[in-house]
C-alpha cells in the first residue's frame, strides 16, 4: 500500500496556494499510481502542506510533489513498467533483488528524470522519510537532507523491501523499508503538534491485513535478527492497530480519508500501462470528488469531540 497522510495544523486556515498543511506517505510498489493521481490533483489545485511524512514508494513520489514536478512521477512509473529488467523474478532468484534498484534509483530517479533538488530545498514543506533499522526493528525518521545524495540514499533505503532488496547503510545503520516498522507514519507528525490529518490509502475501506504465511522463511533468512523477525511476524497486528486508531480519529473529525471504494485491480509489481493509467485517474478523480468535503474538513478550526453526537 502507498498510504499517504496529510496532516493539518488546527491553528492554520485553509487557503489555496498557501503552504499551510502537511503530507505523509507510505508504501505499495506500483499501486502508488493511485496516490500519484491524488497528489497531481493537489498540485493542480495548489494544495500544499508544511510537512510530508512518507515511507517506501511514497518516499519516491513525495519528493516530486514537494518540488512541484508534476510530470515526474508518471514518467518514472511508465519507465519502470516498460523496462523488462526493472521488475524481474529471475533477478530475485539470482541476486535476491526483485526491483532493479540501481536502474530505478540511479539511472531513472537521478539521471533520466532527476529531482529538482533546488526546488525541493527551497520548498517550505518539511519532508520526513521513514526507514527501519534492520538490527533493532525500530523506525528511523529522517527530515534533514543537506545534499541530494543524502536524500537519494534515504529514499532508496525506505524502498528496500526486506528479502526483495538489499538494505542500505547510512550513518552507521543498516536501513530497509520504513513501512515495515511504521506502516502509516502518522505518529511523527502528531509529535510535531499537528492536529488534523488527511490520510490517503491505496487499500479499500474495510481492508484488514492478514498474517503472513512466510514466517518460516523470515526465521531462516533473518536468523541473526530476532527483532526484525518478530516485527515481520506481527506486521498485520501493527497495521490493523494503526488503522483502528485512524478510524477512531476519523470519528473525532481529526482525520479525513481518501481511498478507493473497491480493491485496486493491480499488484505491487504491476507493469501494465493501461492498469497503471487507470489507477492514476482513479486516484485523481477520487481526490476531485472529495474536494469540497476536504476543504470543509480543513477549514474547521477544531476537531469534534464526538462526530456522531
């Protein structure tokens, strides 16, 4: 899932074209095309946020949103989908790498469709990327990127799914996908004092994450990392607990959710151009459909104690 949380400070006022809100992203592989559509709608409507927290694929597309490079995300997804080597089961079996990380994060993201780092740096939005320490199983958040190489390294680390891609060493830590330890990273933004939150989910309403059937494999693959094994074993519990918390916040008018009505018809490794395009427009149209309700939500100055009363 590429789950995006946009958080809003209750002291601020809704105003198009003013950076007075914040945004958080999660994961989902190629299903993030839905989220790209939502973010492009926000860019078209000049809806900006003071903070963007994200993990996994959300880290890759979130940077484009902050830099206001509207076409970059769709170009990246199209290039990944068209290239036969970008997603390869053969490479997974041979090199333990499903996605060609060098091709995606070096050739495409850094050279073919480079991020405008100057625009990114000059933006008033704070970018927060979640990663997971492979040795402790704890989330590690990053919000300072002095050089473009720092940003690129952290984005790649946050997109490094356990087993499917090698971890990345950064500042003495071995880092992997941030969605493993914090599947919907709303906590770091709450800790920063933000009171109202807009959550964009790629999973449909009512989705409940089920236990993995790969616990036996994780025990063998990560036999020297007990904390990570436990984390992977309990991922469904963590995700469902966070969703329970978010739904409760929604009832208190502290959270506004944008998500598909039905399950997305695409996989994590989807390469069909037509399916990815359909996901994109589905996300764009869903954001457009909920525009007025979102505006009303963000305009309200205080969360309700009990929205049903």
